[in-house]
């Protein structure tokens, strides 16, 4: 079998998988479609232990109702149950999902309705088919087709992403500056030690801050950026800028947010220009 045959087999296999995936989604049979999705509520927040691991998340007690039975369940995140809770306060809503009839197999999630149709794998299969077609075109008709095959979708994605990202970053800064800052305190620093495949040891420190909003909400949160010398920040008083509509959006360093917006937009523009350059070069070299 020549390389054409292998690529045809590649496209055929992933095409079949994509059709099966889309067919299951249309029939409402995917695992994601059958998953129960409810909104839970944080009933209690416990302070992380100073020197503990950031992998555990902030200890919380969450209650939610099973819509099929009406029963209320009160659970904790002591074990691995989906996404880590990195920001918490009493009364905060948190997404909970679980298989039908198995509320004890719950998983926490910050995006309750993400991939609710179960199209992740079928879409990935379509991407692999596209990649195979680009390879065929590049081998049969020349390498400029590889540039076009890469550059066109990359440019289209960048053209959509750039303005959306710019608006999102601007909105974030606007919300952070619309409310007067409050005083917070670093009451714990979490420590994690890992070893890479070369045997090198890496140590990371995650400060945990607490602050009370002007509305009286006591917030406990990981502070992964904006604090100098995080390893030595235990007990430090900090100024917190936060969004009144969502205290999970906060920063101890407003200037860093402005720098981040500038660098993020610059990177997005550079990525878009790479895609445009690939399309132009590919078109010219045909």
C-alpha cells in the first residue's frame, strides 16, 4: 500500500469516527448529553493549611439538589472531584456534574455547560481529516499548499480571537478599576515540590489571600500572580483590586494587568501576522 492508500485509510477511519460521534450527538446518546448538570452552593469555606499543597484546592462544603429525586446532597472536595476550587466564599455558586442516578460521583466544574453535546472527539477527528488532506495536497501539488492549509484556518481563528480577546482584557481591567480596592492578607503559602524527567527538583509557592469586599463577602483565593517573593509573603498585607460583580476576578497588582493586556494583544497580533504571512507566501509560490 502506497502513501496515498495510508492517507486514504487515515481519512476513512477518522471520517467514520466523526460520523459516529455526530450521529450519537444527534440521537442524544453521548456521555456529555446524559450527564446531569446542576448548580451547587458553597456552604462553608475552610482555610488551607499553611505549607500544604495547592493541588488540593481550597477546602469547601457544597450543597446541591438532584433534580431527578429532589434530594439535597452536601459534599466536600477532600478527594479529587473535578476542578480545583481556587476561589471561594460562602454562597458562591459552583457547577456540579455527575452521571445520571449517581450524584455521589460528582465533579466540580467552572464551566457547567462546556461541551454539553459531546462534540469534542468528533471535531478533533475532523481536524485530523483536514490535516491528512493538507498532507496529500502538499505532497501531490507542492509545499505551498501546506502553507495555505496551515495559514488559512490559523488566520481565520486569529481574526476572530484578537478582537474578542482585546474586549475581554479591557472589560477585565474596567471591572477591576470600577470598585475601590480593599485590604487583604496572605494567611498561607502553599508549597509543591516536583521532579522532572532529568531529576531536577522544582519548588513552587502559591500564596493564599483573604479579603472582604465592600459588600461584606469574605473571599479566600489562590493568588498565583502579582505578588513579589511569593515564598516569603506569609502574613503580608496586600491591596486587592476586585470586580464587584464577581470577586473571583481580582489582582494585587493593577499595573501588571495593564502590562499583561499589552503583551497578550501583542502576542495575538504576532500570531495573526504569522498566519497571514503563511497564506501570502503560499499563494505567491503556487
